[in-house]
């Protein structure tokens, strides 16, 4: 993470019930409003970081695609192709997958 050293070190007290109020500087830095959720990241070295939980719905429309909707078969093929490229590198090609499909369907497979 490319975090810079903090410029402000706000503090808050923990109550007997384990509660605290996030200081105003923290709420402003994370753009937190009443009702927002926060997530805590706990590291082995004892460091804890806090982040605002952002709903997936905010990503709607971020990727532009003008083609037809993808089918489940298209999605599955994309996952398999990505895994093959990851495992085998750039030498892998979709033709390998097509040969496997033909072999699985009882057609001509690899030689």
C-alpha cells in the first residue's frame, strides 16, 4: 500500500462497552455519514485499518459494453480461458478449449 505518513493523529476513548466515536477528522477523511458501514482490516503485526464499505451497486454502468448480453456459457468459457492463460501463459489459445469441447462431445479430439 502506498500510504503516506498520517498528518493528523486523532484519538478517541473506548467506553466500558467497547464503543467509541470516530473523530470528525476520520469521518471526513472516509466521507462517512450516519448509517454508513465501516470495515476493519486487522493485520498480524497489530495494525488495524478502517475503510468505508461501498456497495457493489455503485459499480453499475462503470464498464461500457455495446454487444449482446453474455450467456452463462460465454462467462464460463471466459473463466476457463483466463485460468488457462494464467497457468499456461500467452502460448495458450482458445483452440485448445474447442478441441476439448469436441472431444467431450464425442467428436474428434486431440491427436
